[in-house]
C-alpha cells in the first residue's frame, strides 16, 4: 500500500513543482487536496438582445443564500453568471449534482432561477463586459469587475473607463453601484493592472492582515505589469460617498514589472499566459490563494504572431501573402488550463512592507487539462475571445470550487466542480494526488 501511494504521488510532485510531503507547509493547501467531482451544463433560455449563454466569458459567483428550497444533495446555494459579452446580462442558476462525463450530452443541466438581467443598465462610463464576480458575505452584495480587452491609452488610466462595481442578488432590483477605479498610495491604477479576476478574502484574515480589506482584484494585460497582480480593497469602508468614476483605496498584494522589466516578472511568466479567475481557498486551518487561467508550460517558445509558428515580423505588412493565417496576438506553445497556488502569508508580508510585491512566487500549480472538455492546442491564441475562460468561485462552507470553461458546450460555458479537503480536517484518511475519484 505504501509503495503504491509513493508511485502515485511522484507524477503530481513533478508536475506541480513542490517537494516531498515532508517539505510541505502545514498551513497551505496543495493540489493533492483537490478532487474532481464532475460538471454540468446551463439551461438555455434564448431571448433577443443577447439574453443567451452563447459567447459568455464565464464570470461566476457562488451565492450561499440561493435556491433555499433546492434538494439536499450536497450542493446548496446558487451561482450568478454573466451571459454573452455584448450585453453581460446576469442570471441566477441552481447547482445540480455534477456528473463526471467526457461528453457534454452526459451532463445534468442547471435551471435558471432568476432570468438574465442587465445589471449594468444606467451605469455611466461603462465600456466592455463583466469580467469577474464574487459574493462578499459581510455586505450581502456581489462585486464585479467590468472592462475591455484593449485601450488606446495603454497603461494610462486617464484614457480608460472605471471597472469595479457591485449589485444585490435580487435581480429584479439589483441596486447596482459603481463603476470605480482602485488606487494604491494615492495613485490611480489602470484597470488592465487591477480589475479582471476578483475574489472574496476571508473577513477574519482581512481584519488581521489587511485592515479589513476583504476584496481582492487583479489583472495582467501584456503591456502593463507582467504577472498575477493582486490588490485588496474594501469599497464599503470608504469614508466618503463613492460616486461613479472615483477611486477606492487598495493595498498591494502582488505587483510585477512591466514588459521590458523582466527581472521583476512573476515566476515562470509568459506574455501568452491568460490569467482569468481567482479564489481564496480555505479548508480548516489551511489556505491557498489560487489564480486560474491558461498557462504556457513551454514559455520559452511563446510568441507574438499568427498560427503555425508564424511570427509577426515574418508576416507583416501582408500576412496572407506571407502564408500566415489566423488572428495576430500572443500564442502559447503548450497551453494548459491550470491553477497557480500562492501563500497567503506572502501577500500579507507585501501589504505590510515586509516583502517587495514582485518577490511573491507561486508554490504549486495544477494542470486541469484532464478535467476540461475542450482541447488546448499548441499556438493557441491566448489573447483571443476563446481564451477568456477558466474562471472560478468558491463555496467556502462546503469546500466546493466551481470553474467555468467557456466554449465547452458549443459556444456556451460548462461549469466544473472540484472538492477541497485537507489532511487533518475532513480528509478521508488517505493521502492521494488530485484526480478523478471513484
């Protein structure tokens, strides 16, 4: 039995980059504590004006108070999710018991509980689509990031619209507020640095380490800081009325060098990486901050260009005459949907001036390819619309991770479900690597 356990664990340790169990930090969650449970589809109630799941980038938020009359199947609460990016209308979904199936037709369907609603209607200065969402229990509201993929002003925030807001879970009267920028040290941050993935920070941890800032947001967009930038804020705690277009003060948790400053890039970073989602995982007294997205496992061969390893300077100014095809952009040599794991203590040290913000490194990563339904092939355009997937949200009470995978059900997302357990808490007594569980 011991021999089989060691053999099964070795590939995980090699793939994720952390050492033997004796070297592990007892305060951290590792990939071996995450098991795959299955997935489900979304009920399609197509209606005009982009009331559809088609071409959704998959932003989702777990709501513990949702679906109170649902079955006692171990999946309480509901999910809020945004649809087609042209309108980003939000609906509430039930959470069915997932099924582990390699075909979409074998998956259960999540019913719509509250129909698609334009929660951003009437917001001034909005441009783009909803990029991420998370529920903050202490406020009873869902906070969201809103933005676009490109800006003529590069990293100058004065040329970009604000991108942080919130709404109530009652979609008939969402009482949406925002949109705002965030700032650190009095300096406004560009949304391309600060506002895409979004997660709730456990309030007790935020109180002890971040002066109560229990909302974390971040982004990476190629020419702004290169890596999994992350900032903590608390819009509800501002001592002034937050009018649209104003700033929310934040503490830096991670911030890396810009494109020329490779010495301050994040660990094993590639400009072809697409960091899209995030969640602050906990299980008992263990924790991990996880960023999800598409990661190039062969970053030395990442490139900016067209399909089939055609670099931009080989193709411009006439790509067709040069035999180039596809859109131009960042392309990954070996793209994999993945989780990157960060130490909460490192983030606290940055916020409190004990560590420089570019010195934070992920300590483990988990390849999710075996669980996803799409294929992620070499030369994937990771700045394209179909790379805006692998977002996540977390049911803290039940240890359930919900991961959206866009374009997995035709042009619609599928939601995958993972379970977090930790040895010494609700662990089942067997130390085993992540994988499909019997």
